[in-house]
C-alpha cells in the first residue's frame, strides 16, 4: 500500500480522501491512447473496402461509365476540382446558413415557449407540422414562392434542421433540477437570472444533442432542395452537379460529388461532436469516461 | 399542542422574543394530503433545533413553508425578531437552505457554486469571490475552488452546499436531512464541523433528520413530529454544554438522552 497525495494541502478529515481521481491518460499525437482503436478500426475497414472495390472493378473490367473504381473517382475529383469545389462551397454555404438559422430560431422559440405556456400551446403544433411534412413535398412550392433560389434552398434546409433544436432545447430548459429552481426562488432570482445561470446551462447537453442531429439534417435538407430545384435547372450546388453528371453520363464525376457530400456530412458530425465534448467534458455524465 | 418534556426548560430563552414564530400552520396538498396540521413552533435567535420524525411527518414541508417556497393553507409564519424586513416581511439575506442532496450547479466550479447567492444579489464579483473563498476555507475545502462537483466526494459536495448556504451570513439555516445519504464516518465529521460553524456564526439552525442520535448530538431542542397528518408531538430539551465532541458521544448522558428521544419518536410513530 503506497501513500498517494492527490488532494491539495487543505485536505483533512475523511471525506476528502474519497474524492474521485481523474488521471490523465497517456497521449499519442495529442489523442488519448484508448481513443486510437476508435480511429484506426474504421480507417482499416475503409482501406479494405476501397481495395476490394478497385480490385473488383479491374478484375471484372467494369467500364467507368457504369461503375467507376476509387482511383478513377479520385482522378476526377482532382481534374474537376474547380467545378466541384464551387458546387461544394455553394452547398456548404446553404447548409451552414440553414444551421445558424435553425439554431437561432430554435433556441429563441424554446426560450419563449418556456416563458409562456400560451405561446407554446398555440405555436408548438405548427412546429410539429413543419417537421412531419416531407421537405421534398413542399420544396417545389417554396421554390416557386420564394423569388430567390438560394433563399428557397435555405428555407427548405432550415425546415428540416430546426425541429430537433427546438424540441431538445425545450426539454433541456425544463430539465433543471427542481431543488435548484427552489434555491433560485429562495434567493429571489428574477426570470433572466434563472435563465442565465440555471436553465440555459442545464439545457446545454440537450441542445448539443439536437445540434448533432440538425447539422446532418441541414446538409440533407440543402441537398434535397437542390435536387428539386436542380430538376428545374436553377441551382448550382453539389446535388445539381450529381443530376447534371447523370444526364451527361459522367458517372465518375457523380461519384466524386457524392463523395464530397459524404465528407461534408462527416466533417459536420465531427465538428458538432468536438464542440459537444469541449463544452461538456468537465461536468456532464455523457462526456465522462468511466473507470471500471 | 407542544408539550415540553425536557430535563429543564430554559426560562431565559422563553422570555425572549422569537426570531420566527409559527402559529396554527396547516398545509394541504392539491391531491388532498394533509401534510401539516395546526403546527405551532417558535425559533429563537442562535438556537439549534432539530425536527425529528418518521418520513411523511411534514418536516420538509415545514422547512419549505418557513423558507417561503410554498404557501400555507392556514396559519401564519411571522418574523417578529427581525431587525429589517423586505417587502414580504422577511428579513433580507436571512435564510440559507441545505437540501438532502448537495444540489450544486454541475457545470460550475466550486467557487462559482458558492458565490451563486451573492451573484444573484448582484454583489460585485471580486467581493463575492473573496467571501466565497473565505467560506470554503472555513468548511475545509481550501484548494478545491476550481474543482467541479463531479470531482468531489459526497461529503465534500455537502460541504460546498453548506458553504453556499452560509456565504450570505443568514440568520436562519434550514437543513433538510443534509447528511442522510452519507456514510457514518463522514456524517460524524460533518456534524462536528456544522457545530463548529454554528458556534462561530451563531445562526439559528433548523435541522431535519430521522436519526435520534444525530438530533441529540447536534441540538439544544428536539421537536418530535408525527405523520398522517404531520403534527408536532412533543419537545425534548438537550441541555448538554457545547462544544460537544466524541466524549459527549460516548457519555452515559448522551445514551440517556438518546433513549428519551427514541421513546418520544416511538410514541410519535405509534400515535
């Protein structure tokens, strides 16, 4: 039995010694050792699948206008980078604008709803209607009604993305510990103080959960809306490039555009996960590792 | 209906004006449960009172009523001994509340948890931090200012909770079974520290518990309550001198008082 001194000098009595210890894990390239399998395993699977794909395409002599191999797709990505990067930029711009709008409107409405039961009663059902109506079905309508194409795409992506934020934030704002609410009442805290110091922080894990879902949905919404708008010939994002390549039988380019959409989705997921971890890792159960 | 059953009533205290005076207090919940019936209780400045009773006797309800978190169905709570009062007739900054759970903000560091009541009163940050740091030192948590609640043990979290309740220097500290979830060793330590704080700051302590031993060790006066409906059954005066320590805990006098307490509690449970 060795004596360990983890507690600062003030520790005395018995209860301090039972405090949980959070040891720093060894890091390789700035990433904790136990995280490496999470990163390496999927990469390994990816390399295997791509290798197999390339091999099947070559072995069976499948022409690239039917089913291109990964190498041809990579070549196309480099060759057509100018066109594709422009399209990527347009799609990402709409995705992020929609996500920002979803966050602002979702959080603002959630706060309003928790302040007034009447507002929630009268408006929440309409938020549900927006959510359950398939965006493909209303996209043509929105594209006709909105003068500007970009604006109509933005509206479509926003409709898809905003509900998870709204519903999760409402849940989070209402999930503050009841005794803490009593405590705030005891100290005469006003609404704003209770919101600022209690409800908003308490809702953060829920909001971030909603953000993770909405990030992906904003991209999906933007792409779906582009498809609808693209079939009318009036868009220039990645989905439009996919449609266009399909018509022109430029199948490798179609795959390259698809790859960019997937990578964007993964990047958005990683970014929201990283943000969530940054904001929660010191205090929330979901972000803490259990020692078994 | 309070029945003094003690080993010597302190007449000096009875003559003083009480700090809080509870008269004919009843509380009926919306589901029809009568949580409290016709409770009379005086709290004097700087005394240590325990509310002892089985679960469901309305001890916690009584605390919530005194702290104005809940409104009585009948009866009154007055603060005749208060020097200054706010709009609701309650002396300002006068209450501290410790819940059964530590009830800390999980996203805030220890120091920020303790400064919370001061920040809500719009005290400036530097002064609030200084007072909170002093309070943390007093409860034995110097050096843990930057720790998050997650990183503290159960006993330490409760110390933070007590520090937060005392940082406003309240006249009355209400505690709702604060140590019930802790192990016995930690509980004894916290009992001793609580008495130390009480003797130092001279607040009025109201301590809800269902442990006879804890109530006898801590209090000057034990109010025994019965359940269904919640009511005051009897009172027990514990006139052992302070400071109390392990010597008191093992003395025949303590054992005797615990027996009296247990009998009173048994009567309340059987009633």
